C-alpha cells in the first residue's frame, strides 16, 4: 500500500515525516486506526528519506492550503534534521505558515536544548500538555523517559516562548473539567495559551 507523507485536512496540509515516537499515549491514533483525513495509510515500511519527502512535496497540489503542519503518526522531532530541511525547502517555495505539533520531548530525544533551532524552523509550536501534573501525564502519555518527561516538556515550552510568539499548549476535553481547569492554571502560570480540543475518534 502507498504511504502518505503529505495529506490534507481542510485547508491544512499535514506532513507525516516519521512513525517514530518515544511515547505510547493511551489515546494515540497510532493505537486506534491507520488513517486520518484523506490519508489512506500513514504507516511507513521505512522512514521516509529527505529525497522522498521533497518528491512528495513536488508532486503535491497545495492549492487552497493556508498552513502546513508537521504532525502525523509519530513525533516529528524524532526526525529533527529532516524537519528543519523540509521547512527550509517549503519556505523557499511557498508562503504558508508552518506549525509543529509536538509532544514537547525533543530535548530528551536529542539530549540537548532544541527550542531555538526548532523555533527558527517553524512559525508556531503546539505542544501536547495532555495532563496538568507529572503523575497523570506519565500515566496517559507513557513516555520512555518516565516522570521526568513532564518537566522537560514544560521547560521546552517555556524555552520556545523565548524564541517564538506563537507557542501553545493543547489538551483534549475528555480529560474532564477539573483537569482542563488545572491545565489552564498551569498554562497561565507559564504565560502560554492553552487550546482545549474536542476529542474526535
Ligand atoms: S506523542 Fe503523539 S505520536 Fe507519540 S504516542 Fe503520543 S499521541 Fe502518539
């Protein structure tokens, strides 16, 4: 089956550049199905090379697109060098805003601070806060790094805010009103907007 590197949802074109992720979120779409939007299949037989991503971009009809989003069936920062190269390639050709949807664990993945280079490569960073405290976050996200992942994610968000105006947290409404309220308080305390998304399966 053909694997979609690019797929569209409304006016956004999503870039699926890796299937790798150091987490195993209980709600992850990776656990619930193999398609989203117009994409037919997002599982790669092998991780796409830069050349394959460039080719997919060249062949794609971006007509009507307003924003491109690094997202997909994995954590985009697992393919950080490709992400930066693809962003440069897009900026040289198209005027679209570039957003990164991330679990915010890039610093742990790469064992160094990555906020500055990531913020140079995209126009918006949307970080999955998921839960308002380390314990419940760890239970839901099940990161390979254990409980230290929560603080690392928060630090990454604060670091991003130093380099980029458009940084936001997201939670999904299924976590319940109490957790949404606590998430809002946490986001407010860090000066980062929170977007509460409706859960769709
Ligand atoms: S961080 Fe994203 S890709 Fe990774 S397991 Fe969680 S929802 Fe899935």
